[in-house]
C-alpha cells in the first residue's frame, strides 16, 4: 500500500571486524536470559533480534538485528522517518555495547576501529546540538517554573470562576424574588388599592389587619403600608389614638 510504504522506516547496516573466541551456544545461553531479545542461529551465524515496535500491520517498525559471525558482526537497524539518524544510531550503538559487554568473554571486536566509530557517533551527535546541555537545561527549568506559575493561576482562576458562578446563581435568585415583589407592588394602582382599603375598613368596623389584607389580595405588606400612609396623608383616613 502507498501509505504504508511512505511510513516505512529507513534501514541502515554497519559492519565491524570481530572474532568468535568462545561458543555461540554459550552466547545464546547468556542472551536468552535477557527479555525482549529473539535469538536465531543459522550455521555459524547467530542473529540477535530486538523488535521495539510494530506498525499497524504487525510488521517490525522499530528494530535492530545484531548478526554474530566468526570473523565479524553486522548491525542492521531501522530509522523512523520522524527520527534523527544521529540519535537513532547512537541509541542502537549503546544497546550493542550492552550486549557485547555480556558476551565479552566469548566474542571480541576489533576494539580500535570500533571505539573510533563510537567516538565519531558521539562527535556527530554532539555537533548536531546547537545549544549546550546547560543552556537547554536552563531553558527547560525556566519553562517548568513558568508552567507551574500558569498552573497555579489556572487553579486560582478556576476557584474564582466557581465562586462567581455560585454568586451569580444567588444574584439570579435574588433578582427573581425582587421581580416578584415588584410585580406584586405593581399589580394594583394606588387608586385601586385606596378604594380596596376603604371598602375593607367599612366592612371591618373601621379597622384593617395589614397582614390579612395583604394575603387576601396578594399584595405585599410594604405596599399596603405605603397606601395606608398615603391615605392618612391625604386625609382619607384618620389614625385612632
């Protein structure tokens, strides 16, 4: 499939001189104790395979193979499209060194040439870095502190937002209550209420129970008191001593 080909990693191969000083069987015995390695022997060649990841078709994607022969080794490894060649090569060489250290009593490399290659790998890796480790660490540390401050502010804003939401809900309830009170106050005109109060007083022997009147006509007590004060002020009612 075209998409799968486009996503396939590059594959590189390195060859080093070496010499089998022991037994492949002993090497297999030692390496078989390490998880994630697959060992396959074909005649006088032992392949040490590590599959680090697979693609969606279950085929090896990130992998390397160390082939041990009597007169040398070859290293075949994949390089994902989005990975630095230098970084991938350094990572694989590090793993190869780990494997070789385990079988050093059974297999010997041409140390001079191999160390020169390792030196060149490290040199290429370091030269590819545009900034020193100290500079990068300082930037990371600065960004980390900024992130922590932003995270702290985010938590504070989240708390403040929750409080504002609660206060808004309370204000909405108060607003509804005030609107209800206002609607009750505006239900009757002053003249209508004055007439209703007059009729009430005549029926109730020149007295008025404000609470009873307010409940009967669904008018707030403050509005009733306001009307009574107005009627007294305009001479329609007189307060009994």
